[in-house]
């Protein structure tokens, strides 16, 4: 079986939707959004913009995805790229689809003038950390901060 790895487009919305829903359920459980809510968001994300989505598929079945975004400035004023998501369907794991998607993300970053590809993973996701180390990525000492929900609103409205 040959898996195609290519940039996802708006026309891939219905192909990708089941995989995004699986991923949402994987991370959010019962609180995951439904297809009706997810479809317009996915369509908007697949429109041409600074972000890119890469699809790993066999025929019409989405097996994996990578979502990455250009950040500026990066090293020496070159763009840096953030791999926001790398996900492979549970049924497709162990077939190096994640590696193929990650390598395509690296090629895309380089083709767009990128000098670096960053990503994060949960501190307890040892399988992902072994995978990233195996393909040559190195962990860095950095602390990430987040503001969401009411805290984001408070920050935006200077209520803190």
C-alpha cells in the first residue's frame, strides 16, 4: 500500500473531517466538538493562508495529518515554523506515516525559507518524545505560557 503525502486543500474537508473528529475525541474525550461545529472550522483552516495542513491518505481515507504555521521572526530574521499538530489515526500507526508527515513538514518549512521547525508535546508523552528524538529533533529548555477562556478575556481587557 502506497500512502500519498501532500498538502491538504479545501477540497479535502470531508476526507479530513473524520480524522479531525477522532483527534478531538482522543484529546478531549466526551467534550470533543461535533462534526457540525468542526466542519466550518476545518474548511476555514484549509483555505490558503500562512498555515499549512499536510494530509497522509490512502485512496479516500485520511490516515494522518500535520498542521504547521509560519512564525516571524525566527533565527536571523528567517521564518520559523511551528508544527502545531501531528496526528496519525490509531488504525494507521506503526506504518511510518507520522515520520513521512514530519519530513514533508520539514521540506515545506525549508521551501518557504524557514530556518527552524519547532513543536511541543506533553511532558508525559514519552512515545512522542522517543519518536522526535529518533528522527533527529532535540528538546530545548523553554517554558511556554498560555492564556485561554476567561483569562484570555481578562488579559485582552486589561482586567488582571
